């Protein structure tokens, strides 16, 4: 990010485990991002990576039959 100063907004995203890693990064560096996209993933459940206090816009995409990210988790 520091090596590309012409890009002024960054949205980080990931699918499955990549989504969990993206969420961890976003929790640590929320001030450097413009958004977070999570696809078919559960948020990291470790207390150290709680996203409830960040003000970053987050979009979560899940499917009814994906077997991982439930509708209930999508609204938490």
C-alpha cells in the first residue's frame, strides 16, 4: 500500500480462510482501509480480532447452502 501512493482507497476482501485473514488485517489496520469484503467465511472468533468496534464498512456475502457462514452469522 505504501508503495502505490496513487491508489488512495483500499478495500480488502477474502473467501473462506482468506476472509478470516482479511478480517484480522482489517482489525489491525482499519484506518488504512476503505472497506472489507468477506465471502463465505466466519469472522475470526478470537477475542483479539473482534471487529465489533471498527468503523470500517463491511460487506459479507454468504449462501444458504455453503455450510460455513450461516444467515444468523451474517447478521451478527
